C-alpha cells in the first residue's frame, strides 16, 4: 500500500510540476520540468533525509553529547524492534519533532530544543515513540519526499511569478504561479493520509506504554507551536507535514487530524486493553 501511495503521490507532483513548466514556458517548459522532476525524484529518494535535516540545521548527537535524549531513543528503538536511528537536535525555540529516512535502516529522528525544554521526560519519550512509529510504519519516505518536492514546486511557482511580471503574452503563468502554492498544499494534504498520524499515535503509545504522556505532549506542542514562529515553515510551508503537530495550518488543508481528535483517540486507546509499561527513570537532565 505504501508503494502504491508513493507512486501516486510522485506522479501527481510530477504532473503538477510539468503543468507549471507549461504555463511558464509552453511545451519546452513542460519538457524541461519533466526532466527536472525526474532528476529530483531520483535525488529525493536517496538524499531527501539529508536535505530536510540540512534545511533545519539539525546537529547529530550521541550518547556522549546528549546522553539522556539519545538513551531515550535507544531504549524506545529496542522496544519497537527497530535499528537505532540517527538522533538530531535542532536549535530552535519552536517545539516540534519529526522522523525522516527512506527505510528503518537509514532513519533519523529529530527534536527541537524548544520541545526538549518544554516537555517532561515521559512526554519527550512519548513524542519520540510517535516518530519511531512513523519509521516502523514506513511513513518516513513518503513524508520526506513530499516535503522536498512540494517545496520545489513552491519555488517554481515563485519563479513563474517573477518571469510573468513583465510578460503580457502569458497571463496563465501569473495565474498558475498564484494558485500553485495552495494547490501543492492540497496535494500534500490528500497524499499524506491523516490516518498515518492516528497510526503513529497508536504505535507511539504502544512503544512508550503511556498514552496519557503522548496526549499531554500533543496538547502542549499544539498550543506552543501557534505562539512560537518557525522560520523553516515560513520559507517552505510543505515542511509542516513532517512535524508531529503541523504549524499555522487550518484543519481543512492540514495533513494531520485535529489535535483534539488525536487526544480523544488516545484516551479511547487507554480505555482499551493496552498494556502499560513504565519508562525507565534517569536523573540525567535533557539537553538544552
């Protein structure tokens, strides 16, 4: 199913990319856009995780530089039956986290310093368990590819707007450039099923053994993320779909379910027969 969804997504984004090229440069523009899209799809498959991490200026940490955060991820990865992912910290007051990588063997998880400072240790563990749930469910490839390619579409739209500003012969280019960015966001919304987030929430609660901690973390992140600007999503709105809680996106165009619906689902999960596990305690402070 993931392979089919990935194929449909890339085909839709490629068609959108070609359409923009056609509006800007006619048949030749569409052909050039197709070549560029094909190259981007190839590069994105192999390098999208590095692109996303670079876009966030993430720094890799280990058991020596960030012992508590790294050990949280290590314990959860073992519990989930996953290879140990690379662990990154993003120096940003905006509270959020994401996972990336084309498969579990080449995965990475990242959290901002804003999130690590704001949440309790159990809540941090629940958030990282959610991200490991994405890896276990193999969501990370499509999430990363969408963010990279949709961002390129937005840049192409801006490019078209600049070129059409002094062109009276091609008004469609200007119209397409104006409409393309929100349309790309709609493609992202349709492609990244909201059920992925419910699935990752469920997997995260099972991995960390504490649905309440994940519900509490979602509530805190959702509130704080609206208050603290995120320069990355301001430059590239498509990156919002990577995060555990999207930023500045109305529910109609959101890639995620409403936070309250996710919290309600976690409460229902708690009331079910989920077996709770106690997360190991440590006195080592979270990294700042």
